[in-house]
C-alpha cells in the first residue's frame, strides 16, 4: 500500500505543474479572497464617503458652522459649536438622522485647545451610553491629517474597536478649523 499523498498534474502553456489537492484549495481560496477583498474595501470606502457627504449636506442646511460661547458636555466645559442657530453640543438629531439613512456611526467634534471632543455622537461606550465628552485619539492617524487641514479616510480605532472611517475638518467663516465631521462603520 502506498502512503504517498495523492498528486495531480496539469499541463498548461508548455509547463507541467504538479500539486497536492489541499495545496490547490488553499491557493484557490487565497486568490479568491484577494480578488474579493479589494472590492469589500472599495465598497466600505464608498459607503463612508456617501455618509460623509450626507452629514455635511445636512449640517450645511442648518447654516454655517460657528463657535458661540461654551457649554457643558459630559461634565466638561467646551466651546459650543453651531450650524446656523442650531447648537450641536448634546444635540443628537443630526448624527441620528445620518445614521438612520446611512447606518454606521456619526459624530460632531468640537476643537477644545489641542483636543477634539465628541459633542454630538451615536458612537457608544462599552456601557451602551453615547460617547459624548470623549476625545479623538491624540495619537491616532485621523488627528495627523486634521492637523494638516486634510480629511482622513481609512481604518481607525474608536474606543478600542476597529472602524472604517472618514474625518473632515469643520471650518468657520474665517476658514479656521473649529471641529471635525466623522462617519464610520465597524469592521
């Protein structure tokens, strides 16, 4: 009795190829995954960009962004960010509307010194409450782009969980960055 593993041969393009069935299946799965994965990433990216456009559009319909005074968010004194006459601090209508239409998560951050604080969000903490008052990771990829006055699209860790995200600066009438728009989908 022969204990050698079964082998198959294929003659293609003048080359004789020998392989084991399990090796062939592994290769086929890897090729299939590689072919599908870029489409999955592209689909997620398109979803993020569409959600970002929706968030910006709905915010702009309220009016131009501005800072007017301060407000308490989760026990912290932070600048009060408005779109037109609608204060965003502790107001979840805008972010909830976006998520109702596009799913995922949405946030409005306000700039508070060197930090960006979540003032309107449906990102949840581990206890299930909204993550208002929490800050954007000061060592994360997104903040690097925002500091360069550029948007960030890509994977980011949000309160310990991986998300496919989009972050864009919110600018006032003088073009100063006063906050950040955020949308994302858990990976």
